[in-house]
């Protein structure tokens, strides 16, 4: 057995799940459970930060690796969890009877995601993948409206199961080619066509999670029909975990196998373009964010397609900053949709007068997604593009920058609704204390990384080195 | 020299204005205006101090302040000024200060207005002062984006359309800049973003320069109102409120020209020389075309908007002549930078005068006016001064600037030079037309009730007129400063 202390961040989140469950079973109020979940999520963030430089193996050798890479992504996952929990105080979009238990599923899913980014053995990896997915499947079903919940749940579970099956099939092919399930040993094996097919299939399953075109079809429907906080969680923390698993798998066949590189490049360009073009015509804010997620999955693929340390580092950097950036947008959805319905672009009218804080949060989120300074999105885009040019992908940067301009159009339209259109309903919007804290936290993170990207970049770079071994 | 980081403090003036504006409650709008005026005044004073402290005999880059920002990527926060940056810093602070004063009567959403405006000026200062390419582009994009809300909320005449058009045009320019600028960094070895270090690295082959130069030139050129990518500019002017028009034409368009000068020509001299004939031709077309279109316009702001395209064409022509000479033609460079300054002050004055009239009449059609010179003599005289300056009449700053550019152009590209001078005739024609129709001509009794510029609001305009005359009669003052660019080495 290894050093069990290294498992403390995951254990904290797992303890959070059990604590929330206990409070719920003992008949505690929803509020008590929620406060416990906020405390435990904050403790999880703290523990992840404390152990961010940890290195070693908590369990049997070779199956579970704690290194700069896994620990940094765990910080991203726990921050996503904390932010989501902070806006889940009332959770009006969840079915009333499930509100007390809801945080438990988030915690279980987060535990799974944290284990996922550390898993270095194919079966451990698969189990962690399922563990992280089941929590999300349940969260998606719990919408106040039975019909919506059933729709989101059915779509998510069916798509998710199909993607899991792909991954499992890929895993079996990798095993057939390499006759081992340890990633470190697989990487030593000669690259055979069977192995490349196996890795591609395994990656396909994860591309579903990240919503990369053409595996993105579930995202808009699930985002639209699941409760707001569930969508927030799916849109933030689960993306970080998906990036982690892709990076672990893609280097199994050496640095940049031609077939893999081509697939990455095609998916990258298609994802950006389809996501952005489809987002232009959306009226429902959550659907818009879903398509923008598809586009951002494409941006992240720019870094991955480089198959270099700088590329992986920039993808990690972007994946991490994406959490607070997109959270700022989701926060507004959670508050505006407190009646359980989805806010549309039109419902933003006059937001600057009804709640200046919400309007500003939305502004920061939209500028962040569009990559406008001084938000973190600008630094993220710059680093992705730098990595691509270093890998001689000049044309890819042109395509990426063109897409960023297209995306600016619909982000500006959202800002226009919030800041220009006079309000239909003059009543001020009440924002709870926890939500205010979450909003300022999100804004502070986005602006801090935007003005001073240095520290996070250093961490992302050492995380990338842990994988590429340079 | 003391170690007081005067450039950083100057850069922080608009940032302080932004932060204080956000902290002050929105209902205390007089306090917000006061704070902004104070910060703008502080930046103006600092800009003058920079001008005085800058050692012209040494030249090169001075007052450098450098902090490592992202060391592992070679990104630094580096601010330094050369003669060109000193001149343009003064221009920015002048337009900032007079812009705040000319929006003194604003009543609608005052807090947000000044917050966006301070963010814009923060970006503009950042561009003029930065020597690090990452910071340069960071501030460049920061300066562009506030234009969207500023025009879309407080503007007039198809404001949402114009605001979106402007933003997307300028961001499309950034599409070309992203790969172009990053390619410079990667090709030079990937250790530094410092513009001077990049220029001196000698790592750019002729082929590479010829390939990358148009990306950077056109990318920045869009913001400089380069023909044929100028379409956003006149519509943006027409829609924008007074102070935003002043900033837009006064300094924002200079960012583009400055980017070409500071980044494209400095880092890629061979590429610049290769492309100079093409881009000089486009610039000349811009001069003639802008003036030609302005002749047919009836809206005050469209006329000035197209005249800006024409005048920025002179700047670009000068820069291209400078590029064609491989940095030998000092006259062209001096003229181009002088023209940036003179045009900035002149258009600020133009828009300030037109904005004053529009605020009262809500009309900008020159055919609806007549005899304004007798109705509002002070405001009209401001407009007339700006108009004379636009024509390049001796005694105003533009005269020297245009003269220098044309002399240099005639030496290098005689045909283009002659065409550009012909463009000046059109300029004289449209200026005369406006003056004779709206300022003089038969008096329109509808506007007899107009109130002229008061003692308080006249201050900013008087400053601008004084600056135009000062540098018109004493051009050596500014030319000495700009000429020091050629002297000395790096920072």
C-alpha cells in the first residue's frame, strides 16, 4: 500500500457526500444539508490546494497516480463544485422532495471525477468514469417538471451509456493489443493499428463528455431540460475531468501519431465552427451556453492537437479558467430561472437596472467566453494560439481567431439585452448572500487570472510536463 | 533620473478613474464627473512632465519600467517611451481631459458611461506605452471593446447596428493579428515578447517577413481606417456620442497606425519595404476616396467621418513611404506621426463643436442650417478652426504634417504623391461647402434660439485650438521630439 494521505482531497469530497446523506436521512432540513455541503466543498478546495504539489501513489502501484497533473485538475473540479453548491441554496428548479439530497449526487460525481484524473489503469479509469457519470445522470432527472426531467434523463443516460460502451470497447482493444491495463506499460508497447483504433474508440467515449462535435448532440437538450444547478455542474467541473482523461489517453500511442493528430484537427475545426454557428440562432440561454460549450471544446482541442507540452499546458490552462468564466454565465441562469423555467435572451431585458451585480457578472462571463481582455479568456486564447503556432499550425490559429470573432457576435447580443433593452418588468431581482459571494468569487477569479496569468500558467506547465515527461 | 515610475503612474490614472467610478454610487453623478476630470487632468499633467523630462538629445526609449509578468513564457510588463510615444501620450491625455469636460452635461447612466470611457482610455495609454507584444495586444483589444456599449447605449442614428459593425470589423482585424504577432514570437526563438528585442533578433528571414507583414499591417490597418476596410469608421462616428467620437477619431484610430509603426515596420522592415508600393497605393486611394465621398455627404458627422478616412490615409501613406525607404526617410516618419497628433486634436475639436450643436438641435443635416456663425459665434469659430486645419492651411499643425508627408511621397512615389495632393483639392472643396452652407450663407431663423458655448464648456475647446495653433506656428517643438525616434538605441 502507498501513502494514503495523498487521497485526502478525494476523501474530503467523499465525506461531504456521506455527511449530506446522513443529514438527509436523520431528517435534517434542506438548509442544514446545504450549509454542510458548502463547508465540505470549501474544505475540498482547500485540501486540493494544500495537496497541489503532492506526488506519489496512495494505493497499489500503477493504478492511481497523484502528480502535478491530477492535483491541478482536482483544484479545478473542486472549485467548480464549490461554486455550483454556492448557488444551490434554494435549488428551486429541482423537485421539492429531492432538494435535500441533490448535493449528495454532486459530491459523488465530483469524487468520481477526481479519481478519474488520477486513474492510470484502464479498469480503474473506467470505474471512475462511470462513478462520475451516474451522479450526473441522476441530477439531470430531478427537474421540477416531470416531463423535462424525464427528457433530460433519458437523453443523457442513453447517450452516456452509448459513449461508455464505446470507451469500454476501446479499452478492450487496447488490452488485446498491449496485454496489460497499466497505462505506463501500454505506453512502452510498440504502436499497432489495433492499439490506435482502441485509443480512438476510448477517446470517442470521452469526447461525448466534453461535447466535441459530432458527439455533442446531447448537450443542448440535456442542458435545456435539466435543473439549472445540474447544468452548471455538468458545464463546469465535468469538462475539467473530461480534458484530464483525454490527455491521459492521447499520449498512449506516442507523441502525435498521424492518424490521431488528423482526427483531433478535424474535430477541433468542426467543433468550433458548428458550435459557434449554432449558438448564433439560440434564444434559450442554456441552449446558447451548450453550443458555446461545443465551440470551447473545439478551442481546447487546438491545444491538444499540438501534441506538445505547450499545447497540453494551454489546454489545461484553458480548461481551468473556463470553470469560473462559464460559471459567471450559469449563475445568471440559476438566479433568473428560479421559477424553474429557462431564461431566454429576452428575459435579460433591463438586467442592468434590476440587478447591476448580475448584469456585471454576465458581462464578465460573456467577455471571458469571447476572450476579451482583461478577462482570463484572453490569456487562455493567446496561450492556445501560441502553442499552435509553435507546432506550425498557422492556419488553425486563423480558423480559431475567426471563430472567436463569430462568437463575439452572439455574446455581444446577450450583453446588449442585459445592458440596452429597457426592462419589461421593473422589479429588482433579489440575490441571496451566498449567490453574491459566488458571483464575486467567479468575477475575481476571471479577472485575477486575466491580469496575472503567471501562477496558473506555471502550474499548468508543470502539469503538462508530468504527462509528456519533458 | 529618479526611479519614479512615471509611465506606470500615467497608465494607472484612467485605471484609478475606472475603479473610483465603480465604487461611487451611481446617483452621485457630479462626483463621478469630478473624479474623472481629476484623473484625466492628472494624466495630462503627467504627460506634460514626460514631455519635459524626455531627453531629446539622447532619443531612443526612455523611462523604462520593467516587471517580469509570466517569466516562463517571456512575457513582461514593460513600459517605455520614445519620441512618438511621448507625442501620442500627450494627445491621449488631451483628448481624455477635453472628452470628459465635453460630456459634463450627460444625464443618462453617468456612472456606466464614465466607467467604459475610462476602460477605453486605459487601453489606449497601455498601447502607446507598452513595449511587450503581449501587453500591447492586451491593451489594444481592451481599448476596442468599450466602444460597443459606448455607442450602443449613448449613441444615436442606428446605434446598435453601427456598434456591432464597428466591433466585428475591428475584431476581424484581430483575427489577422493573432497569428501574425504570435508568429513573430515563435520565429524569434520564443524567449521574448519585447518588440525591440524581436526587431533586433535578426531571426526573420525575408520570406517570412513578406508572408507575415500583410497580416499585421492589415490587422492594425483596419483600426486605422485603411481603405478598403474603413466601412466601420464613418458609421461608427455618426452613431457615437460626442466624447466617444472624439476618442474614436482622436486616439483610437491612431492605435492602428501606431501598431503598424511600432510593430509591423519595426520588426519586419524587409516585409514592409516589399509591400510598401501596394499599401501606399491603397492609402492614396483612401485619401482621394475619403475626400470624394465627403463631398457628397450632408450629415456633419459623416463628412468628418470620411474626412478621417482621408486624413488617416495621409498617415498611412507617410508610414509606407518610410517603410519603402528602409527607415531612411525621416521626413515621412515625422510627417506621419505629426499628422497622427494633429489629426487627433483636429477631429476632437470637430466632433466637440458638432456635438455641441447637435445636443441642442438634434439635427446634423448641413442643409438645415445657415448662418450658424452669427447664431453661435463661439461654437462656429471652433468648427471653422478645425475645418481650416483639415484643409491644411498654414498656421495650423496639420499644414506641417501634410507638407512633410507629401514631400517625402513625391520623392519616393511621384505619381501617388501627385494623386494625394489632388485629394487635398477635394478636401478644400468639401470643407468650403460645409462652411458656406451651414456656417455662413442665409440665416435659418429656426435656430436663432441656440445658446452659445458657455464660459465653462469653452475651456476644453480652447485648449484644443491653442494646441493646434501652438504646433502650427512652432512645429520644431514637436518635430524635435519625433525626430529623436531615429536617434539612440533600445531601452
